[in-house]
C-alpha cells in the first residue's frame, strides 16, 4: 500500500468524523432507489441499520454494490449484512451517541439488521486556490490521485 494512499485515506476519514447523514443508493433489476440514512464511520468503513422488510434490504441482499453520498463526496462499495445491530457493541455505542432517537426507536427491534459498506472507490471535490479538483481514492488498487476538473479555466 502506498504511503500517499495511506496518508490521504487517514486524512479523509479523520476529516469526515464518526457519524453522518448520507444518501444510500441501492439497485436491483435496473431500478435504483435512494434514501437518507444515519451512518456510523468506524475503521474506514460505513455502518447502518435497516429493517429486513424494506425494499433496500432486498436490493442489497440481491445486489451488494451500493453508493453513499454526502456533501461533495461519493462512495462506492460492497455492502454486507452483519446480523442484528444489538449484537455489535461498538456500533450500538456509537449509534446511541450520535443518533439517540433512532437508536431508541429502532435498534432493538427484531427485524433490524446491521450492514457494513467497505469502500471500493471514493471521490471528493476539493478546491485549491479556487480551482476545482477531483480527489480519487481507489481501494482496489490502493491508489490516490487528484485530477484538475477539465473546465477549471472557467473558474478564474
């Protein structure tokens, strides 16, 4: 693993923090759906819970490739069911701290399931000297690059 990939990945995860509201997109049979989710970020991975009766659950079970986004960040990854949220102490501890209302309403329900998203690719828009750049993290090849937006001359 390259030093720059490790360094930039550590900076990225330190910058985004431990919890975020994110849009989760899932798909099955050429139908894409999206919804807001309360997400815990821990050990460079993304965790959320959902009810096993929901459409997103069925989509993930049949197609584990999902996307998360917030602000100017896009995350693509593989999503795996871990079991019941109450069986994962660290998730419950963090979820309770950051999303107490959802924790109290849903986490202990029988149908709730915990998922982890391991990122394959992350893309983030950044600006240096008012010039737009695209920061790219490829977790498969363990490469980090920045690219200048091709129309950056429009920004001065």
